C-alpha cells in the first residue's frame, strides 16, 4: 500500500469570495502502544462561531522549519508528547473561505515515546482552550461525527475522518507500527 495520499476539499459551509493566503500546516494521528489515539479538544468563540470540536494536534510550519521538526514541536506544545514519526500519511488541501485561506495539511502517523509538559501558545490557551483527548479509534470517529453539526466541525470532520481511517488501515496492515 502506498502510505501517502492526497485529498482536495472545498469549503461548502461559507461562500467563496477570494483566497489571499496559503498556510502550510502539520498535523498528526498520534497513537500509543495500546492503540489509544490522542487529539485536542478545542473550545472557541470567534468568527467561526461558538463551537466545541475534536481535532488532530498540529499547527503552522514556522519559517525555515522542516515538516518533521514542525510536527515534533507542535505535538510537544499541544500534547506534551515526545514522538516517533512512523510515516507520512498524506496531504489534505482544504479551504476556509471565511478567512480567505488555503491550507496544506501535512499529516503524519506518530507514536508517543512519553508525555511531559505542554508548551502551548497564549492563543491556544486563551482563545482555543485546548485540552487532550485520549480515545479508542471508534470513539474518535464518533467524536468527529458528533461535532460535525457545526459548520466548522463539518469542515474538520471532512478533512480528518478520511485521514484517521487511512491511519487505522496503515496500522492494521503494517504490524511494525
């Protein structure tokens, strides 16, 4: 099986007017040795609305940072996790018409080595109220479906459920993961 694939998604929730910037993003499906999956719970009240969501940990790639360094940094910041990168899953190209942005989401499959202190940004603490979720695969799929009743939740679920399914398939088909 080719471990990397690409998906292109359009924003079907907000009307398109224009896109004025691209954002390179890294995200991860994070597992432990017992096949628990780790996500972030997001509680936000902003232009996208007042919503509670599940999302993979990750964020923007900083200038002069490679993708693997970026995912390690983001997972340390948001989950407090030191990880082993097992494989790149693929890239999801999606759009947030509301903020005129095109996202290039680079997804990785990572295994936790250990958890330590988180190092979240002030925005992640104050505006997004991030917390860690530890779920089994089926619970994670159910969480995405549960929160897809909001416009933003629907966009995130459309992006992340296929990635989560692909990661599960990779784990099942490749015992070294």
